[in-house]
C-alpha cells in the first residue's frame, strides 16, 4: 500500500550514526573471520547492540514522515490523483 508522505526524507544525524555503526560491525566481523579473537567478536557484538538501539529510533523517524497524527494540517507531498475513467474523459475533452 502506498502511503502519503508529509515531509521530504532527509539524511539525519541518526541515519549517519546507523550507517557508521553498520560499517563498524562489518569491519569487525571481517576481521573476526580473518583472525578469530575475542576482541573482534566483542567489538562486533557491541556494534550490533548499538545498531539495534539506533535502528529503533531511526524507524520512528521514518514513521513520522507519513503518520497523519504527527502531520495534522499539512498537505501530502506525494498525493496521487485518483485514476478513474471520468477524470480521464474530463482531461481529454474538457
């Protein structure tokens, strides 16, 4: 189902933090596979724990883009016109 967006999506600080944590996790996981050690395993695990927390807050930010309750009085930015035969006739003949 396509929902109406009320604000433009932007790269927020939380998005940048999420991206950085993902890179940190994948780097430590790569190092763990190449050189198994408790240090890399701990770093990868801690990065995953922080990713979980940041992902939850980022998800809430994304929900706010289209939640009508958070955007009362605003017009949707991607409102799609209803596509039915009557409006098509009015456009071509009107």
